[in-house]
C-alpha cells in the first residue's frame, strides 16, 4: 500500500505543475491554459469480491460488498483533477485516493475447487477498500465552442486497490466431498493492480448565452479489466477565474473469472471548484 500512496502523491505533485470535471469554459486558443479542480465525490460502494483461499481455509470466498454509504465507512479521501490545453489539443488527468473500512458485506458462496456452496448465514461480516485510481488522457476538440463543446480522447486508467474482509458465520461451511472446510470466522485481504486503456468523449452544453452549462463525460475501456467505464453528468456555473461544478458520477469495473474484482460500482454526487490560469 505504501507504493500506491507514493504513486498517488507523485501524481498530485505533477498536477501542481501542469480534468474531466472542469467547470470552466474550454474555448480553444493559441495560448496555453491550465486548470486544477479539487473536488469531493461521495459515492455508494457496491460490488462482488472473489478472494483466493485464505490461510487455514479449504475454499475461496465470494463476498458481496454493499451497497455502502461512503460517509459511514470513510477514513480518508483525496481527489483532484487537472488539465492543460492549447488550440484544440488537451491533456487531462484525474486522481482519486480513498480509504473506506467496516462497510457492510456478506459471504455469498464458497468455491471448493470448482464446486460452489452458497452461504447466507452471516452473523457479522465487514469489508474495507482502499487505494488509488488514476486517469490520464489526451484529447482533441471536435466541437470547440458554443452551444456544444466536445472533446474526443484516448488514454489509460490505473487502479491500485486493496480489499479486506472480516467474516463471522453461524457455522463452518463444509465442501461437497466433506474433506474441505471453510472456517466459521476469519479475515482475508488481497490486492489488485488494474491497467486499462480507455476511449471516450467529454464537454459541455451551454444554456443559451448564460454562464450556466451542462458538463458531461464518458469513457469505456478494457485491459486488466474485462470492462471498465466511467460517466458523469452535471450542472456548472463559469466565472472568469474558473467555475463550480455539481455532478453525478459513476465508476465501474468488471473482471469476472477468478479475479479479485468480480464487479465494482462507485456512484454518487461530486462537487468541484475549478481554478484556471
């Protein structure tokens, strides 16, 4: 986890020197323009984790996480986006670091070498999720000005996630052959590093000649994940120095197979302030 934190803080430092969620106008020009957007995102966390066989266990557990209210489990969060533009070209990045623990969850089933045994006898099961998500993209403005702005872009997204689960069941779970047993109580943790290429579009729809606009963002990709996508839709007000943006945002991962992240969805409101210079 120390390595993930170092990567995250290094990217934050890079932002200070150079977003998909910028609330300011993006009219192309011959001058270099920069923007930084610190923001707060409060998503619900919902998904399924598939662990390897824990120490002392005879099967690998599949755990349903959430849906959890982010504020109930939040221990630490850091979120910031940045962008640099010149003419119709742009480069943007977005960094998220979160640490959520003690989220409600339940052991759905135990895999005993290909034989699944369902388990709904959870007495007390909780899971934690922490790590960083970094998105980097380069775009081109196909629609450069009012009433509709649109950039198309390509890039990558990295997620370094550490998941942990503490479980307590009413009884141990025995495999079909009787020779394997999953313990009644225990804990397990596992890490996943996901690198995915992404493509997408982003921009805004201006509301007449006012400073109000509707920003939007969508990307889709694959790589370490079978599928990942991210979407955002909001409302923004622009000032000369930048702007304010209120949006609803969703980030989704799907790995399937025997991977840790079977599926994971983070959805909720986001509020950001953009500073341009």
